[in-house]
C-alpha cells in the first residue's frame, strides 16, 4: 500500500482516537458525584474568572457571531430556512462536512510524490486543517444561503397573497378563514407559513399571537407589514381589502425598483469580461495577421 494512503488513515484514526478519549475522560469525570457536589453545582457562586479570560471569551463570542457560527445564530437561521431548530443535528452535519473536507484534502495530497509527502509534514497538517475548516465553513455558508433564498421567495410571493387575502375578505370571509384559504392556494415557503399560522389559529391560538409568531419565524419586511395590517384590522376593525390592494401595489413597486437596481449593478459587472477578455481577444485577432506580415529586416 502506498505511503500517502497510510498517512491519510493515520490522520483520520488519530482524530477519531483523540475525540473518543476526550469523551471517555469527560464521562468518567462527571459520572460519580457526591450529594455535596451536586448541591454545590446549584449554588449561586461568585464569578472568580480572571478578567483576561472573560475578555477572551467575549472576543471569541464576537468572532463567532461575525462568522455566524454561534448556537443562537444557527438556531435563528434554521428557523429562517424552514427547518427544525435543532442545533445538535446541524453540528453533526458540520462534523460530517469537516470529515469530508479532511478526506478531500488527503485525496488532493495524493497527487504529490511519496518522497515529498515524507519530507514535508507541516504542509500536510496545514492542508488537512484547511480542508476541515472549509468543510465546516461550507456547511455554515450553505445554511445562510438557504435561509436567504427562502426569505427572498417569501418576499416575492407576498404581493400575490395580499391580493388573494383582499379578495377573500371582500367576499365576506373572516381573516382566519381567508388566511386558511390562501394557505391552501399558495405554494412555496409563504404558503407553508400561512398554513402553519392557520393551523395554530384552528387549534385555539389567538389570531394576533399566531400572526406575531409568523413574523418571528421569518425575516421578510413585506410579510411583517402584511401581518401588522392584519393585526390592526383584527384589533380595531379597520377596512382591510383596499389596504391589502395598496400594499400589494407598493410591494410590487419596491420589487421593480430593487430589480432595476440589481440590473444596474449587473450591467457594470458584465463590462468586466467584455473589456478584459472579449475586446483584447478581438484586437489580437485583428492585428495578428498584419503583425505577422510585417518585415523588419533591413
């Protein structure tokens, strides 16, 4: 068997062994606790942590927040993505992605000769760490992209649902009945959110609270405005059909303005391949025959 395969197996086995030994030591340390120790754990004790340690913890927490990898951030993005807020399951997926990145880094190293593998250990370790970090960061980035894509889909579907709600209310249905009807007609993420809200109302939850929970589960400004309009209509009995029509029209105008702005940015980005790729190649094709035909000999 070639040495790089043995090296990859050694790295993976060492990581698994270290993790297993750590779990065994922690379980043995916390298994046998006396009654006094269990009572002492429940006491309110003064924090004797040094100031430098607390500062490092705060800096680490802020760094994780900026990277989007804290448990609170992961739970929030799982909710925005429409998944169950089970952080432990996501951490297991991140661990699987890290192992996949480690294996991928080991496979990349197979292109190198065996002599260089034996001579350079530090680059091997660095490459393995980079592969592991890329696996973890890639799973985190995938969750962020999934949550953002779902919120954009909700924003795009809000005007149509507002029109349908206005038609249902104008036909004489109550707001909970209109929400349930639109949830059955609409598809996608917004239909799922409206269906969940209608189910909560059907199970006895107050309509205002169900709408507030729907707003908490999403990060869509358009859906927030729609929920506030419905809440105001429920609490104060204000006219709803005309307001929903106006909101749908305003949301479509905002979407059109955002589309035009995005088109302006993409237009500038499209100039880059034209200026730096297509135009130079065209000039080279035009000048090359003439340059070849020139004779500079005396």
